[in-house]
């Protein structure tokens, strides 16, 4: 035996003070119980001071402490004592609770050793108390905190192949505290599918590679309740082998549901603003867009919000400056801007007219923290407005022109008729006195006057075109017949051959349609090829909202570059060879436009022309 140990043991035996000092400084209570007289028990002073009592007042009786120990703990201790008496290898060691004199709980680790006689019969028990109240309180506090936060602990001891779940972990799984899990049952608590696959993978990887994990998964509790949990785990390695994995286990159902709900609401909100036919955005106090709808994204030419967040430099500096000033005024005054007409020019030069509204948004404390922008694209209305403005100027001008043409042509006819009369009179009355060559000049004058009269006449009818009357149902076939009768002299003279296809009944201004056919047919006869008898083909076909007609001839044709010009007033080709005023086709154009239609020509020089026109009055 070590000499110091021997010395200490001798010291203890010879000097009571030494033993007293040891037991008082290392223990919180010492007791010695007589099993043959169970009511007799000696307790040292520290035993009582630890429990808040004055040792001098406390009797050395077992009943003294049995009165203040928690009854359920006494039952456990008694059972344990009996087991220890029967079998010395069964430890007498448990934590029991005493009621302190001030009413609080004192947690005591109570250990005992049975002292036996020579026959092995237990006659005394020597016991020791250790006050573990501070640790217990801390533990309790931690459990309560964890319970409140619904955070539990778990551990897998790979050496002993055991799983540990803390109380809260068991509560979350809805299993009794006595439940003893194993790895397979623990994993089977996770919802089949994604959750179970993920946790299995995590466990595998943390064991194999020590890869820590932190995942949010769905659990199916023992009571078959679905629950979102957050599982965090890490490994403890020794000698390259994983010995233990452990971590926390948290019920995050409430947060997760709130999160899912929030996501749903966000999605709904996004869908809502995406479906609005206006540009919508939210800007923060730094005038940066933090939310945009689909329309705004498309306008900016960005694919997603992230792009806009990274770089929102879409406008030239002067435009940016105005925008910033507007934003600042909304933030500073809280006054919204409503429906302000604004021309926005982007860096790429595209111009858009918007009706802009900027509305301040307030946070929960009632302070402005952002603004809602709504921009309605009114470019097409602006363009229409501009067109209308131009059109109304044009219309006024056209009216003035027509008025002028009407007055001039009307007033011109009178002196012209007089002039014609005078010259005719001159020839008739004084023909005997007029030299032959002067007669020739007079004849020529008459001819010129006639031509001028025709011109004035046509000008007059052209200017009257806009003053047309009412639409009527009219059979185009009949109209054509009338025209052919009117033109019969010219038709016979030129030996014209006609082919007529189907012609419809249309809604139109009768006189005008007759004029239209007359102009086109007389042109087709007039611009015939010498030595080739004219053949004119007239037909029609149904088109959307009306009819398309064609008048085809085998005449001289029209040069490529002139096909549009000929529809303008006073524009004539072949002036030397053919008579005319250059008003006919302009009239035709005006007539078809009056019927919402158009007129155009296809032609091959020397082979003939086909004039097409449409009458689109069906929905009027
Ligand atoms: P005008 O017949 O009085 O000259 P129009 O306005 O009727 O005036 O026609 C304008 C021009 O278009 C004519 O001068 C002629 O050169 C050309 N043109 C019109 N119809 C035909 C046609 N069927 N074939 C060839 N040229 C044509």
C-alpha cells in the first residue's frame, strides 16, 4: 500500500476531525441507517443544512427525511434499496427530490452501500447525498426552452448501435417517453418519397464522408399527423471511422405552413399583377424597382426581376432625372401622382406614351417605404389622336379645294358657253367674209373650247363626288347594261367584244357605280391597240366584307412606273395620241373610297391592263 494512503487511513481512524472534514467538504449529506431498527438513522449536519433545516432541531429518525422527500421518488428509492439488499451488484443510486424548508425543490443524487454481517445479511446502509439542484435547474430550463422552441436532440451511437431521442424529439414524433427507436423505424417516420430519400442520403453521407446536413423534411408522426421538421446533423469521427452522429430536430410546421402560405400569396399576387394590362412595379426608397409585372419586364426587355435588380439603367440621364424627381416628391410629400401623361424614351430610342400613376406605400408603422407605379401605355391613342388632328386639317383642306373647284368650274362654264355661242355666231353670220385660213383658226378655237368645256364639266362632277346621297341595293349587271347602252356608239365603232362573268347585287351609290364602270370601260376602249379589236372582260369575286371587280382589256397597257400615278387627278400618259382630261381615274378612286374600297391596276405594256376595284359596304 502506498505510504501516504496508509498514513491518511490511520489519520482518519485516529482523528475524527479529519473524517468530519472530508465528509463535509466532499458531500452534501451523509447518512447511516440501521436496517434492524428501521426508524433509527443518523444524518450528518450537512444533510440538513443542504435541505434548509437546522441540524440541531432534526431528530436522528428515518421519518424526518421521509416526510420531506417526494413520495414517488421515495417509492423508487425503496425499490432500489430492496434490490441492492438482495443483490450487492445492483447499485443503490438515484436522483430524488426533497422539498427545501423554503418550499423549493432540492435535487439530490442519493447513493448507498449496504453493510452486511458475517452471514452476508444487510444490517446497515451507509449513504451519501450530492446536491445536483443547479445542474437540474439548468437542464430543466434547457428542456423547457427546447420544448417551447420545439427543438429536440438526437444521437446515433454507431459503436453500440443505439439511438437516443430527447424528450422533445419524442414529443414531436408523438411517441411515449419510453419509446426506444432504432435506425430503420426512425427513418420510416419520414414521409415516403422525397423526404425519406433525402434523410437516408444525409445519414449515409454523414457516416461515410462526415458531411454535415441541415434539411427541412416532412414527417408522419406516430399519430399519423403530417409535420414539417428541420433536421440538423453532424458526425464525430475517430481514427477515420464515424463513431457517432448527432444533431437537433425541430418542429417547424408553423413556420413552414406560414412560409408556404406566403409563397402561395406571393404567387397569386404576381399572377394578379401579371394579368393586368398595364405596367406595374414597386420601387424602394432608393428608386430601385424591387417588383415588376410581366408587362413591365417585357417593356424593359428583361427576362426576370434579377436582371432589373442588377442593372436598371434603361433610360437616358434627362429622363432618369425627371423620374427621380417624381419619386422623391411622392416619398417626401406622400401625395400620389395620378394619370400623368408622360413620354418615355428608352436608351435604345423607343418612345412610349404612358399614363403614369405613382402611389406611396406605407409600412406597418405608417411610414412610406416604397411606391407602387402603374403605367398605362397610351401610345396608340396618342398616335390616333395625332392622325385625327392631321386628318381633320386634311379634310378641311379637301373641302376647301372642292369648294374652290366647284365655284371655278361652275363659274367658268358660263363665259365658256358665251364664247362658244359668239364664235359659232361669227362663223354662221359672217362665213362669207372670213378668209379660209381664219376659218380654220376659228374651227380650232371651237374645238379647244369644247375640250375646255368637257374638262370643266368633269371637274365639276369630281368636286360634287363628296356630296353623294344614299346607299341603295343595286344589281351590277343591270348597271353594266345601262353603261353599255350609253357607250353603244363607241362600242359599235370600235367593234368591241365583251365577256361578262358573274356580277353581284351590292349596297352602293348607284350613279357613282355607273360612273365607275363607264370610266373604266371607256378607258379600255379608248386605250385600244390599233388594228386589234378590243376585248373587254368584266367579272367579280366575293371578298371579306364585300366584292372585288375586274375590268380587263387587251389594250396598250401601262408602263411599270406609272401604275400609281394614273389615279391622281390630271395625270395622263399618251397625251399626244389620245384625248382626255386626266380626271377619270381620279374619279374612280374617289368613288371606290366612298365605298370603303380600293383601286389598282396590273398591266403589261403592249398586252393590256386589268383594273381591280373593291366595294366593301356589306357591314355599313
Ligand atoms: P384620261 O383617260 O382622261 O387621260 P384617266 O384618269 O381616265 O384620264 O386616265 C389616266 C391615264 O391612265 C390615261 O391618260 C392613260 O394614259 C392611262 N390609262 C387609263 N386607262 C387605261 C387603259 N385601260 N389602258 C392603258 N392606259 C390607261
